[in-house]
C-alpha cells in the first residue's frame, strides 16, 4: 500500500493554531515527519516516514489533513501533484477523434486539472514534486497508449486546442465592451450568434449579462474556433433546460471528427452528448482517480448506484434516487421570508415587471428561460438594483 498524506492549503492556518499536527505526531522526535514549511507557510507531511496513525488528522482544528492508503500499482498512474502534501491526480481520460468523452464526478477531484492538462495549458509533473518534468517526460510516461500519440501531437503544435473555462463569471473582468464588440473581436460565427439568441444582446455591456448569457457567449466563442481539440468545462451551468439542449446540440454539430472533452454535472446533458464517460472518484481536495471509460448510460447508472464495477470500487455508501415529486410542505403567513409589492425596473434596453408576491420557506420556484430577468429581480431584492417604482 502507498500512503497519501495531503494538507489542504486553503484550510491549513498555522498562524491560528498551536501546530497540533507537529506537536502530537508520535514519531516526529525520531525524524522530520510533520513540519511547517517556511516558504509555503503551511504544514507538510513526509509520506515516507508517516506511520498513518491518524492523530494529526483528528488533532488539526481546521480539519485540513487527509491520510489514506492506496494500492501500490496506482502510484504508477500518478499524473500530477500540487506541491508537497498537495492534491494528487491519478490517470487521465483517453480522447479519441470523432468521439465525445464526458467526465462525471464531485467537485474538487481534479476535473478542471484534467481539462488544463489535455488542453496543453498545464504540463503535468507526474508527481515529481521536487524534480522537473517536461513534455518529453510526459510523452514517455504514456508510451504504448493513445495518450502518447495525443501528447506528442499536442506538444509539437500539430493539435490545436480550445478550452471553455468553468468560471464564466471571470469573463467580464478580462473582456470589456459590448457583446457586439466581443463577437467581432473573438470572430464568433454569425449563425451561432443567432442560434444562441446573442443577436438581441449586441448593444449590451458584457458586465451586464446574466450567467446564462455569459455561458452562451463563451460556448459560441469556443465553437467558432477552427481547432482539433474542444474542451468544455461545465457548459450547461446557468442555462435553463431549453438552452442546455440547444448548446449541447450545437456542440455535437460543430465538433464532428474532432477530439471533444466535456466536464459536466448535468446527467441529461452528458447522456445526450457523450459517447463514453469516465467517473472521477476519491477524496475531494486530497486525491482524484479517473475510472476506466464506459458507455454513457452504463457510467451514469453506476455513478447513481455508487458502485463502479470495472474498478470494483464503492464511491458512495448509498445510491442516489430521484423522487417523482417533492414532499408537500406546510407554509403559512409566518413562513414568508420576503414580500414585495408590484415592481417595475427599466435598464434602458430591458424592462422588467414583477407582480406583488412573496417567497415562502421550503417552496420551490419554477424555472424560467435565460435573459428574462431572474438575476435582475434578485438584485432588486437585495438592493443592488433600484426599481423605477
């Protein structure tokens, strides 16, 4: 067995604790097992000397430490590690031309890291945190597999890739101007502008777009690139049901005979888009393991059941089941959280009218199309936007 000791850099706060991990380690006196790194300003654990007692895990006041044992053979598949005692990623999905590969799994398991590696934005260090690795080392690591050919062509610029990022809310920070200006600058195809309804937003400033509108702008920009590899990190987020189908349909149509990777949580979108799916499992923030590929339906059913047969691995203690309808909840006047009178908002090119109503505790709201004013209404409720009346 291989011991993996990971310290969550965001949670570890040496200035706010008594260094319990260092103080209570039973073997720290005989060797440097746990210490506070002067450069990182965080705790570091030597996996070679750690005995796996778990005392530091329980003593850490911020629950920042994870120690697990993994099979020896898995260590040969380690692809990337974020520094000493950092997150570890095992294996990568294999991309095939003309096939859409989906990635399914919880957050903080390395899905975005995989997307960056396969897009050529990040050269994996093969978990050699102290040594230096380069493109040749990566190609050599995957010799005899389809990934060897893929990385050889990617690093020699024979393959060009585009990566639609996950955090679309960053777009207004880096891109200023109207949608029309961005469309022209990014070379977004006119047919995609009309297909996604962006033609109605050409005069609107990018920082005034809703999440769904930003998502469609980002997907349209990616699909307008003439490249060999298309990577979409959560393309359905912020979109309503109709728009999700529209975007998924466009991805299928515009990426034929290309390498395509889709990271997505929406099972319906993945079932529609992906030919094969890999499941990522492990401990969020500590390590992620990529399963062997399976057909879309088989992989989704195994993910819901919590058991991956090809890995002989249970990833959840109970299956996920969907109720046909949510349970009824009683809500009287006392359960009302927010009430409002008739509201009228005028943003120049967009007007919004809201009838008087209220939000009750435990009630579900209906889903409405993108760009119809949901975000504007919420901004009114919290005082960010002032209504005309």
